[in-house]
C-alpha cells in the first residue's frame, strides 16, 4: 500500500495502515503493533464546475497571448480568484512564481497593484512587457520603422557572428543571421526601453518556430525534418498579433483609469523574496510541478540570445522542482506525509526521491515566506495539482496545504477544479516519469484535476 493512500476528503485526517517508523519503506509487516498515521487527503472533494471554464474560446485575451509559457494560469481562474476571494481592502497582490505574468496582468485590469517574483529572467522579461501598455500609435510607428529595414539585410554581414555555441546547434545559419539582424535593428532603432522590450518578446516567441526545436515539444528535442519558416515573416505575423493585443489592453486600462497601476516584477527566489514583512494583501500563485518542466531548458533559446546565462547547469539548480537539484538526502522537514512519499519513491528511484525531497523542503520554505509577507487577514490562493511518479502519488496539494498551516495560515476553502485537457499535458511515461504522448505504450493519465487552496493569515 502506498504511504499516502487515504479515502476521505477533509481537514480531519483519515487513518491509514502504515508501519510506524519505516516511513513507508517496503517489507514492513502489518501487525497489531502498527501505529496508525494520519494524513490530510483531498481526494473526495467534489469537482466544482464553476471553475472549469471549459467553454471558453480563447485564453489569449488582452496580453495573455504574447508568449507561450508551460503551465501558465488560465486567466479566468485568476480573474475569479480576484473577484471572489480578495480580502477586504485588498491593494497589493503578489505572485511568487510569476511565470509569464498572468496574475500581474489580471491584477492590473482589476486596478490592483501587483508584485511578481520569478527566478527566470525570461519570465521577468515577458511579464514586464505583458504588464506595460504602450500607446498603440507609437508602437505602430516603431514597427513600420523596423520592417522598413528588412530590405537592408545582407547575410554576408552576419556570416561570422559570435554567439553562444548552443545557438549553432539550434539554428541553421540562414535563420540565425536573420534573427541576429532582428535583435540588432531593435537595439539600434528603438530608443524607448519598454518598446524595445516589446519587440524582444516578439523575437523571443518566434525563436522556437525558427529553430530546429520540435514544434510540438516543450522539451529540447531536434526535429530533423522541420520546415522552418522565415524569421522576418514570423516576426511580422507575431508583432501584428501582439500590437492588436496591446491596443485591447491599452484601451481597457485607459477606459478604467488603470494605465498607471504599478506592477513590479523582480528576479527573486520565492524562498527568499526580500519583500517586506506584512506588505502583501493577497498572494495568487501556482508553484512549479516537481520534475516535470525544466524551465531553464525550455527557455534556453531566449536565455542564450539575450545572454542571460552562460552555464545551463548552474542556472537549472536555482529552479524549484528541477530534476537537477543535486540533492543527495531523502530527509524532508515538517511533514510526515511528504517524508513517506519520498521514502516510497526511494524504492523505485533514489535519484528522483532526492529531487522530490528537495522540492518539498523548498516548498516548506516558500510557505514560510508567504506567511511572512502577508498582512494579518491577508489571503493566499494557491493553484496546485497532484501527480504520480513511478506509480507513487505525489500529493503536492495536501503537503503544501500542511506547510501553509504549519506556517500559521488557516483554511478558508479548498476547491477542486478539472483542467481542460487542451491546456495541460495529462500523460506521463510510467517508466521515466516524464510527460509523454498518447502513442507511448507506457503512458498514464496524470492530474486531470487541480486544487485551489484558499487560505487566510
Ligand atoms: C507553474 S509556473 C508559473 C506560471 C504562472 N502562473 C503563469 O501564469 O505564467 C512556475 C514558475 O516558477 C518559477 N520558479 C521556479 N523556481 C523558482 C524559484 N526558486 N523562485 C521563483 N520562481 C521560481 C519558474 O520559472 C516558473 O515560471
């Protein structure tokens, strides 16, 4: 029996059979001497249909469609959290895993000041641009100025450019030189920093399309037969889409008088944000899943072009949930349930169990940090899903809930919502634990549901 199997959904823990002191390791013989362990379990919480949003046609309203970003929030979920679960007198909303800034964009359209932290400079760039409305006419002029330069492009001037060696792996010479030209003209011709960054985000988004990266994959994988589109065409196409979205965003904020509502996005670690204690009224966030997405690798094209990183191995280690944590211990602080999950996993793979132990310890630190920065009576709203790795249930939602409670927060509500399949990979390879496709015989469905923990300080 798995260490974390229980059969009731409630705050009142259920009793499960487990040999005390083994931490769930196999070989334990059940006996009358067994001490019963109690765990939190959300399994039986019914799915709340009000949070499904399965009939929505687009997740790309306003600036939400500027850049692809794995596991980004559904804007409607954030909108509903703000509208239904803000504490009284809510002025400042924070997202400690801001990603591409969904929370910050939604905070701004609701007239709330927001602060985001993320360890990924690519996320920081995207969020800054998505939360910065630009006068549409100014943008149009800059765009026309840029594309007028395309006729000046001379490939010979770019035959010998010195960029990170990995870019030669991902890009063929023709596309590489055109992309270098795009970066150059934006750098040289656009004076204003926010407008410059708008175009950098546009280039960042098209990098994958214009490289040998397999289009359907978030993982770094070469497609040897890829029909690579022309970078200038891609730039024009995506810029036009972004300009239309900017106009919608600008007009919406202008109409509401929210154009100047502040949004700050900081390159900080969620475990130690350096935000002031009791400075945030509400946290809306969604932590990374464990050993699922390697955000450092996923954004490497932009990271190398923008020269944000030189060593991928050092960069990766800062990300919570990475499978490159380098942790060599199985110890977990602050949750027996988490400890038992790690021990159960250790029987299947010690290396993965060590990464999961690191993940839980990191998340314990994040919970402490959240409690520190929230004002008294402030709310923390956490969107988090469970998963299964090597057939072991990784109950991240229950464990994080326990960490939040240990940090002094109280439950208001735990909502279960179903995740529309088109938005989230729901298949995992049972052998490797990695996301996979339907045609893989080892595939298994994972986290079709997720939880929204609504907590109060
Ligand atoms: C699930 S994504 C968040 C997506 C976000 N809700 C959105 O809508 O775009 C998790 C984020 O956590 C970030 N992250 C990972 N480790 C971090 C750390 N130590 N501190 C801050 N952010 C981190 C990743 O870069 C990633 O952007």
